[in-house]
C-alpha cells in the first residue's frame, strides 16, 4: 500500500514541473520541495500532522491557491507552510 502515495506524489511533482516555466532546476524546485515535505521520515504521531501530510488536502490546497495565484506560487506556499508546521509540531512534541 506504500506505492499509491508515491504515485500521487510523482503525479503532483510532474504536474507542477510541467506547469512551471523556466529551466529544469527552476521547474522542479517547488514540486520537489513539496515532495520532501510530504515524505519527511518522521512517523506520524498526531491527527493534525496526518492532515498536513494528506495528499488530498494538499491537492485541494494547491487547486485553491492556483486559482488565486500562479501554480508556482501555490507550490512554494504549500511546501513552506507544510515544512513550517511539521517543524513546529516537532518542536512542540519535545516540550
């Protein structure tokens, strides 16, 4: 069952890379950052953390943000927001 989230992650990366204009590094940067945020190697311990890593919530947030801004901005915003929340949750667990 681990293959399905990986397929969804690859699809999200390819959609982002094909939609963003620029050189190869510029095109794959934001989607790969999102891929890394969704696949951080820490175990999911809280319900809020599971919502952050849920692919359907990520795709819905990307669709809403892409309707308002550009797709590149949506990828960067979702990636950084996810990483920030996961780091914040990691520090909150230690206290």
